[in-house]
């Protein structure tokens, strides 16, 4: 083999290796943190980045929001109830230099901080507070985790508690409590209805006692309703007040007859 040809091949391969190590492409959502002989130079990009071969190296950092699931944690609440809770956190890198220089693995570090903070915050809350004030607890988690990850150039925007698993005994106790509350509300509504009905009856009795004619109209209305059912025999009491005008008329007729006979 021609030595010149071999040398040419070696030179071409060397140039390709140099160019490959010297030319880097950084995407729009990335930044390249450049080190020169071990010292931090800074973040570059996006676009084509030219590096000094064998002297500079670059570490890419993704600036997009990361969705991180926080694994299930067993937590004992302040009122001594053992629950299983998981959550989700949304964060992104704001300072690429700090994310590479200040922490070895910023994603794993953020995950560990989120897990310990979740156990700590929920352990200081009671079960009723955890179930009723979810937004408040989410805000507390987000604030604490964001403060702890700030030196790493991380911005935690949202932390949401996803599922709260209760023990079976606690679930049955809460079901009994909910059933008792429903029965309580039903009894209160029934009592209010009875009171309103009694009040209406009292008002009706007052009107009838002050207006005798109203009783007669009600009696006639009842007769009309009963007769519409086509019963063969109808027995009903006749109020004396209803017959009073007829009795008075009969009495006056008898008196006139006696006067004429005399």
C-alpha cells in the first residue's frame, strides 16, 4: 500500500474527529455549558457552537419544563393517621450554569427534595386539613421546594398532591360519618317541613275561626271533591253552623204561623 495514501487517510480521519468535536449544534430549547480546561466559560446557544478541540467541552442542558412524578410516600399526619400520598411537580432550569456546576444531577436532587418535603409538610397537617385545604398544601409544597432548589438554578412552578390513600378502617369510619350527616340533614329538613305545615294549619284555623263563611266554603269544596270520585254512598257530618240559617228560617216561619192562628 502506498504510504502517502495511508497518511492521507489518517489525516482525513483526524480532521473529521477534530471537526466533530469542535462543531456542536444546540437546539432552541437547549443551552450548552462550556468548560475550558476544567474551568467554567459559560452557557452558549442556541445554534452552532464552535469549541477548541481537546481544550473545551460542552454539556447540554434542556430548558423545557420537566414533569416529575413524586413516588408514593407513607405519611403519619398530625392526628396520627397513616396515609399513602403521591404528587407531581413541574419545574424547569432557569440557570444552566448553576444546574451543572452546583449539583451533580439536578433532576434526581429535585426529586429527593420533593419527596422529603412532601413527607414533612403533610406530617404537620391533620387529615381533615389535607382533604379540605388541598390548594393551601400545594402552595406550601411549591414554595418550600422552590426555595430549596433555587441555588441549583431550578424554578419549581407547580406541585400538586395527586392521590391520598386512606386505611380501610378510616374509609369505613368516614362513610359512617357521611351517612350520619345525611340522616341529620334529612331529619332537619323533615322537621322544618312539619313546622311549616303546622304553621300553615294554625293560620288556616285562625282565618276559619274569624270567618265562619270560610268554613262553609271549605265544606262545600270537600263535598265537590268527594262527589267527583263517583262513590255510591257518601256519609258526611253536617256542621251546625251550616244549618243555622235554615233553622232560623224555620223558626221564623213557625212564629208567623202561630201569630196568624191566634
